[in-house]
């Protein structure tokens, strides 16, 4: 039997009710398309623990009332970038009212956010199917025509794979090969409950303002990656992201790295008195543009983490805003393909065109060299110690005659394993990558 002989159940099947899946489904429903949104968890967000920083302006394009109606935690008005060493830390504390009006970024807890997005999808007419695991894609004559879940089959003109970084749908359709381990990282994170008043006092926040910490160095015991800490309304999201290839090579248990970060003299006071309410680990895309390969095939598109759309520049870690942008682009491309009656790979090409033209596609291109730059081992041990030694020389008044800062830096540099050629090489690579 050919696919033309079977009437599709829906125009579009979206698998995965995260940010990318929900935005895709919502925009298509707004355009009058019949959409089913399938979620493996008992409800959208039920399998998404913790949260992160969401650069929220893209969400306001989809939901104009997002900041007042969505369950956001705090507006990020302060960003702290820190080199952490065993007994010292050197950081840049950047606070700016311009990040508050208009709002640039907010912290969110995914269990709450995804549940809200699911509700918005249902209000728009999306048929939500929670608690359903998709087992495979259905293909006929080389084209994806639907999905199978247990004994049930659903058919559609287009299937959207929004099933995360491990996307078995994309792999089954031949769009994603097995990723090399340097393209993946293991995120280990927790949510630590604290009273809102305590958070505001410790982090010098007012009202719904918040802070985002990006940490590199001793937080990962020399393993490629970094630590993070974000303030929610009455909790702290804290964790480490460890590059998978380096984690395996060094043979250190991820739980040991995580516990080391939580008990570090710089971090522990910020969490003191808190209670861990959530704990989780999961894989994270780290390959940048190299992970974004084919995102369309006959009858199917891939969005969000499933398409490799995550960016880590060392200063910011972005995934949710890119996921939302890919959902907007996918809905645009799919709607055009349905209108033209051509859901082949060629007919769905408008998705990639729209994604490439968006800020998300352009940012992926701009930071294409960032993953390779962040693989340089000196970033995780040597530079933090070098900076601390320079600051120590500047602030340690031991009754000896003072030296110019230039001379202090030279002495610290001579004691450091960082060579001049390393500094020039890394500096040039950083300029090109970031």
C-alpha cells in the first residue's frame, strides 16, 4: 500500500514537548494546521528537571505576553564570569540596568515552563498526547509518513523530531550519525531550595532580579567544561557541564566533580542552608555548527537539541532561545510546504532557509570555532592560576617595595607553565572564535 492511499491523521506530528517542539506545534496550529504533540513524559516538563537561563526576546515573538504570563523566575541583570582555583578566584562582575529594560534574559525551571507551553499549545488547538513513547518512524518509498507507538500508528504529512540531543528519530531517518564524544558533554545539576529573601541578600538582588554565574577552572577538576549557578525565585540552579571525551579520558566520576564544585570554598557559602530538591544528569550538545547537519528529509524535519542547536561561548550557554528560533523557522517551512502540497526534502527546504536567516542560524555560524577553542586545556587550570598570581602580587602588601603591575605580571608569567607562544595562540584563537 502506498502512502497516497492512506489518509493522514494530522497535517503534522511533533515528537517531544520541549521548547522547540511546543513552539513548532503552536505556530502551526495558529496557522490552521492540524497538529498532534506527542510527549513521552506524563506531562510536558515532567522529565525536564532543573532549568537555566533563557534569552527571552525570541519567546516574546511567539507569546507577546510571555514575561507577564509564563512561569519565569528572575530577570538576569547581573552576569558573573569567574576563573576558579583551589584557594582563589578571579572574576568579572557585570551588572547593567540595560539588561533589565527591555528584559534580556530570565531564569526558568523547565518543569514549570514546559507545562505552560503545553497548555498554550492546547489552547491553540494542538492535540496533546502525553505519556506516549514513540518507538519508530514509519516510512514508505523512502519518505517518512508517520510514527509508531506500541501497537498504534499515526500518520501525517510531516513529522517533526524534537526529541532531544539523543534523537533516535533523527538517527532512524539517517539525519544524525553517532556523534564523536567531543561533540557531547554530560551535564550534572541540581536545584537547591532557599528562601527568596536569602537569595536576594546573598546575591544582592532586588525584587525579581537575578544573577547568572559562568565558572571555569577548579570547578571541573581540570576536565574540559565549566560550572554554572543561576538564581531562581526561591531556589538556585547549580551544576557542571563536562566534555564527554575529556571526562572519559581522565576517568573521574561525574558525581565526584559535581560534589567538588558544591563544596568549593567559593560556592558552598552561596548554597549554605539550602536543600536539594532536584538532581539530574543528561547529555548536552557541545559541537556547535559541526553538529548541525541535515535537518530535513522527505516528510520530516529536526529541531532544537535534536538538530544540535546549542551554543557555548564560555560566557554564555544557549539552547532554549535557539530551540525556539528553530521552532519558528520549522513552522514557517512546514506551513509553506503544506500549502504547496510538497513535503519532500526539497519542499521542506524553506525551514533551513528560514533558520539560516534567523539570529539562531547566524549565531551558530559566528561561533562556529568556539567549541574547538574551548577544548584548549590551559583554559581550565593554568590561566586561572596565572590571573590569581597577578592579582596576588598587586594586592599582597608584605612591606616589600611595590612593583609596577607590568613587572608583577612578568614575574607571575615566568612562574606559570603558560608560555608566551601559548598566550598569543590562545588569544588569537579566542578573538577568532568569540
